[in-house]
C-alpha cells in the first residue's frame, strides 16, 4: 500500500497557477507533475476562490485581535489565576482541618 503524498504549498501554488494559465490541459499537467487531474482542478478552484477573497478585503485583517480584546483577555487571565490560587489554598486548609488525604 502506498503512503499518501503530502505536497508542499509552494508546489500546489505552482501547479494551480499553470492550470489557471491554461497553456496545457489538465491531463498534460497531471502527467508532468504526477498528480491526478481532479486534484489539480481542486487546487485551481481553491486558488481562484482565495484570490477573490484577497482582493475583496477592505480594512484590517479580521483574524487579528484588537488591543481592547487583548486587554480584556489579559484581565480574564489575571482573574482566573487569582481564583486558582485561592482554591488551591482553600483545598490545602480543608485537608489540614479534616485530616483527610484526597
């Protein structure tokens, strides 16, 4: 049984770009690169869809958090650390007073 091939993103982009140019047929590209023509079609479609998204964006990248979000998350982390420390101390005191081991 053959192991699955994992192609590098650079390779996929190169093959998809050649497919978009349409200088060769999909079957010729499949023979040239040793990849199934259906896979080349998938890479070509993904490349075209991502190009539309790239040129369609306006403003900042939606994946980057704002400074307000970062400050809110830092305060939440601080709160959780305080709660964790309090509960750890309380559990130690509870164990000492009852004399039980968990």
